[in-house]
């Protein structure tokens, strides 16, 4: 008779109990915070048109 040998293989990732998911969620939260804190004001300032208004306007109708 032949004996059957069963090798059980345990990955090291199975023992971390979701710490990779936790680190990923923290990194995602940091990226979203930076996007909202710095990105949105930058987009708002880029969307406003730059209008230059002269300090004096000549409204004299009798110009020569």
C-alpha cells in the first residue's frame, strides 16, 4: 500500500488578519483628505475668470 502525504501550506498573509486592508484604507483616507484640502481650492481658483478693471474711465462725451 502506498502512504499519502499531505503537506499543508500556510501563507504568511493569512496570519496578518486584515492589516493590509487597514493600511490601504488609511492611505485612501489620507489621499482623499489631500485631494479635498488642496485640490478643490486649486480647482476653484482656476475656474474663476481673471478680469482687470481700469482705475479711471473717461466718460467725457465732448472729446476732441
